[in-house]
């Protein structure tokens, strides 16, 4: 009976660690999706990061590491170790290739949502952009969570992975989101925009 209660406490603690870690990361998805798409949007020159982009990416990674270290302080080892401090992991039957594909698709949807309701100057949804993006993010997590953990952001995975030392399948959470963000930006810019220039995302 005592052992069962201890296992229950460890399970609940691990769930809290995982949920809190995901909350730290998910709050950054909006800006990361926009910045990633912005960096990969142009076909007429190689993908690049301008000064703001470099600072933004570094800030995301540093912030994720700090968040992971804070979780180490908040939760005892026996609670966070079973879930690796909330580091995303591939589900049963999901290999490297499928994991990359799932993360790419989830990130693609997120980038398209950000561009469509928050960035495109032709739209009239900016006043409710957070709601629309939140719906897509929630859908992504519900569908992709059991498959890959629904990271959609390299920083979301990097922070808890570094703090916990759990690096299994780490490349999935870099390749997938970067490919998905690039694809989403290119699809929106060159396929969904009927006119270039005036309606181009970020032209304001």
C-alpha cells in the first residue's frame, strides 16, 4: 500500500514536470514559428538569419535551458527522471523517419496558422489571432502528443534535454520543425498569396 502511494506520487510528480516543461516551451511557439518562416521565406537567396533572427533563436535556446534547470530545482529527481524532465520522446512504433514527418506536419500547420491570422496584412483576424493559433496548437498537441510529444520547436526539446541529459532521437526535433517551418513559409508565400508584395506576410 505504501509502495503504491509512492508510485502514484512519482507518477503525478512526473506528469506535473512534463506539463510544466511543455508550458514553458509552448508559450514560445508563436514567435518561433513566425521567425522561422520569416527566415526561410525567400527562394531568391539562401536561407539566412538576420541580426534579430540570431538573437531570437539564441534567446529561445537560453530561455529553454534556464527553464529546464528551474525544473530540476522544483522537482525531486525521482519525479522528473521517469519522464526525462518533460523532454519529448517518440511513441511506440514511431521511428526516426516517421517522427521527423510528424513534427514537420505539426509545425507546417502552426506556421500556416500564424501567417494566416497574425501576419498576413490582408487578413482581418489579428484581433483574435491568439485564439486561432491556440486552436491549431492545441490540435497539434492532441494529435501529435502521443506520437512525438508535439514539440514543434527545437528549443522546446533542447532545454529539458540538456538539463536531464536525455538526447535520444534529438535530431527528430531539429529536422522536423525546421523542415515544417520552411515548407509552411514557402507554401503560404508562393501558393496561398494571390498577389506578392502588397499582401506578403510581414510587409507592414
